[in-house]
C-alpha cells in the first residue's frame, strides 16, 4: 500500500522514521512519499520537501514566509492527488496539516459523489486520514476539535492525559499508542556501545565527562544547553542560557546540543568567545552524561527527564507580562513543559514570560547541582512521569507490540486492509 506522510520539524522526522520502519514490518509492499527529513529519507521512499522549508515559528516569521507556506501547501495538495495514496499520515504540525486534512476530506466527498459505493462496501473513495501525534489543542485553539472531528479518520496520541481530553470531554475516540520518546530513550540506554558527545566534536578530551549515570559520576561533569530546534527559539533562549551557566564553567563543561536542521554558522555568534562547546546530532549521548540541563520547552524536556537529568525549563517570549496574562486567561493548561503536563503538577521549574531572566535561570540551575535537596526531589518525581507514560496502551492485536510506532503501525495497516 501507499503511505504519504507530512512532517514539519526535527522531532516529527524522528518519530515518523520509526513509524515507517514499523509499517514496513506490517506491510512488506509499503511505498512511502513524504514531506519530511533525513531520517525518513534513510528509511526509503521519496522525499518531496524537507521540513527545513516548512519550519517557521512565531507571528512575524510566518507572516514573512506566507508565500512560501502557501506554495508548499498547494504543491502538497497537488502531489497527494496525483500520487493517490491509500492513506495520508499527518504528524503533529497542526497549522499546516489540518488544512491538508480539510482539503483531503472535501476531495473524498467530491469523489464519493461521482462514484458512490454500494452500502457496506469499503470506507469510501480517497485516502484514509490518520493523525499520528495529535495536535496539542488542549493547550490552546481547542476549537480545532471541530476540524479533527470532520476531517481526521483516526487520531493516534502519544500522551496519556490526552485520552480524557478527547474521549471524555469531547467524545472523540482516539488511540493512545504509548510514547515514542520514551521508546527512543529506552532503546538508547540499552547496554550497547554508544558514541560519546566528544567524538567528532571539540569537547575537552583531556577532561573527560562522566559515564552515563545521570551526571553524578566522577570526572569533569557537563551542563547541557538545549535551546530548541528552530532558529527563533535558539536566538531567543541560547544567549541567556549561556550567560546563566557561565559562572559554573570552572567546574563544568558547558555543551550546546545543536539542532540537526541548523547550520553551525548560526550558532557561531552566540558561542564565540564563550566557554561553550557545540555538538551536533549527539543530544542523547550528551544527556546521558549531563549533570544538569537548561532546556527550551518541547520534546527535549521529556527526553531530559527520561535521562534522569535535573533541568530548568527556559522560554523567552515577547511582551512577557502580556504573555503571562494571556496564559492565565486564555491558555487552558497549567504548564508548558511535557514533564509537568504528564505529572499534572510542577516537577520542573518553568521560567517563561515574566519569569525568564538570567538571574532566575542561574539560581534554579544552582539548586539542581549535586548536594542540593531540589535535585534529589526532582529525580524522585521523574519516576512518576515514567510510570504515567506506561498507562494502558491500545494494542489493536493479540500480539503486544513493544513501541508506540509498532502499535500505531499495526492499527493503521489493519484499518487499511479492512477498507
């Protein structure tokens, strides 16, 4: 069968690549065509557009790139129509993907009116529309549930608390398939040789980092700086992270985890003349050896928790007081980090909007270094986060899968075969 996937950022590329491999196990004849990235391309199929051409964040960047966004969207619609896949798999990225879902739904209606099927035969004309990694409408834009109801055939969630939101609050059935980030961290931590973040990068080889032990081992420890995967996030957050961590540079190596889609040259102005090292494509080895971390909100907060690394969540916003007011009045969730959202309480400190400052970041970082009670408390609370990720999972078959990607792939292929 033919599978068309649409991804808009680095984390989606990673999760979609695992899903594609899982689909191949279920469907040996699977063909892939996609808007995606290098990891998806390594699995096989045709890369139509790279997510680098799609990842615009913030009102001004989106406004400036509207012509490009519209061109990509128009091309995507034409490309799907021409290729005629059996299903389209949308991966997060709701601003783009929900518009594609709407288009596909209307196309299916148009085709169905031209070629009606006998009662009970198949599920209609056109591709099934699967949404893998559901849009975070519980945070804001909850009205998007209307689009999901109308245009998405099946929704696959990777966050356990989303089940209550979609099924109990909105009476929209979903599949909770487990969490791919937990799967990926677990696979990395298996007892197999893994590369050090020093290899191929200029980390101090004379002053080695501790072994992967949550950062409490011997040797010269590391403070990891994870400033996001988009240019605007890095520009906003990395300078303050570096300034906050600099006083600890005599005792710790300060290491920036470079985003795979961002060129080294972009980081140069931020780290030039600073006691900071940049490593690329080494985030997991880096976290495996870190003592503590400063992390921009996103998937990285969950990855850091699963690696058992105490963290401060930092996120700079424009007009911070206005953003704080909007968060209190309009945004319908209590937290911005996945760690706190999953735990349903404050496990990690969130310094965003008016709480974002170099001084606040530095003070919280100090509290998380070895010898402080806050560090011990956070490491203990991380256990609860991991337990919650192991909540009931929709298996869909009598054979229990081992990963979120395998669970989702079995459900998708089963649905396509039934149709």
